[in-house]
C-alpha cells in the first residue's frame, strides 16, 4: 500500500464517474492519481499512479480515503 501522497508532488487526478455512489449518506468513488515523475515507496518500489477509494460525508463535511 502506498502512503504519504501529498500536494508537494506534481500529479493529475482522474475520477471514474461510473463508480460514484451514494451509500447511506456517504458519496463513494474511485479515482486515480497519475504522477509526473516516478515515485518510490518506503520499500524502494517505484510507481507512477495510485488508485484511491474515497468517501465523502457531505452532511458532516468529512473526507476519507484508502490508497493502493
């Protein structure tokens, strides 16, 4: 699992509109982050993209995600 994705790196975000769902007041979707430069995780593995499962709670104004 890739962690530590921050706004300090140049990347583009692509949201898959076909995955957007409303489940019990949470808006769920999948998106992909594509980095301009190859990234390395703590184990030295390289990657250029990350998949993100997102949950947005509009009522409570919260956002959570799981990255891969």
